[in-house]
């Protein structure tokens, strides 16, 4: 599968790959991507069933990790650095267990390897499915429908970025039916048993886990699981941020990640 991507920065610089979360796209990372591109060769990637990447019926961390590996091999990237937010963070973790010794460092944004309750995402999916896209006249009309399911305006704006204009009206960029069908897998835990190749149970490559202080995605109970799989992990909390750490505290996020990436191994 050839994933849609945007490349920024000097082609001679060390590659840095950034993966978005569920319902997201590479566009979510454009501002920070441009900042990182002053130092690195940045690849912002639309994952399968998201953004402008192909749609496919398979949607689990095994195939998503394979997608990442295929992308790295296709572009002949050496010693890449990896950043993943939420679902993208789990993809990076799964990749690390499945393809060890193929990257230099990874930064995981507000997610742990454990299984999560996806009831909040199910409510979002119900709201998205309630939007009559075929007869939609405007984004404001879509927002009115979605507001019955999602209170936070910022979250609705983020979700509605998935609407693309066509000559006849609107369509979803993401593969909504498959994401709805696969949401439990997306909330699932990271393990070495994902029906792909031979994986390891831990990877001691340097790892930075960034926790939003106002979020509950990484809790104290998650630390043993994180360090079991990634014994060389450091956890940093950005206290004023929620789950969208990089959007809510971009300066601190950028500074923390850059410091980690520049540290000598």
C-alpha cells in the first residue's frame, strides 16, 4: 500500500516520521512538521483509511506496523526517528516490537501499550455516521448534527476536517465504515502477537513517552507496562495539556522532543 505523505526539509538530513491519531491526518502536524524540518527530513504520513491514503478492509496494529515498515523500506530511510500520537503512537510501539533495530529513537504522544475503553470513540462514530453526507449542504450543517454527540467545539472542528468538498457536495476522506468496525482493535493493546512475522516482547531503543497532564491516557498504573516493553523509556508530563498535547502546548512539546532527539545515545 502506497501511503499518502508530505515531505519537508533537507533530503540529506536524518529522517523523522510522524504518525497521526485515529480520525486524524498528516495535516494535523503541518505546523510542527515545518519546525522539525529545520533540522530533520520530515515525513508526515496519512495512515491507511485516513486522509488521502488508500482505503482497505484490514485495520489493526499488525498491518499498520507493516505499512510503516514498507514506507521506510520504499524510501530507503536509514536510522529514522519516529513520532506517533495516540493511535499513531501505538503503531510506532507495534513497529518497534516487530521490527527492532531498524530505527534510532521514538517519541510516543499520550498513549500507552494497554487496552483502552473505546466508548468515547463510539459516541464520536455515532455522531459522524449521523451526518447525511450525501445531502450535506455545508460544514455548519454537519457541525450542528455532530454537536448532538460531541460537546467540545474543538473536537468537532478536528473531526470535520475529514470532510472533503466534491463537485456535488461533500465526502469523507477517511474510511468511516472500516474505522467504526475496527474501533475495538484500535483501542486494543500492543503485543508481540499481532499475526505478523516474529516480534519481540521488549525493545530497549530510547523512547520518550509524553503525557498530557490533563489527560488520562497515561496513568501511574501504565508505567510498569511501558517499562516492561520499553525498558529505556522516559516519561515526561506536559501539565497544561490534554490528549492533543502537540496542539495544546506546541512550544513545550517541540522543545522536549527536540532535546530528546538530539541527545547522544
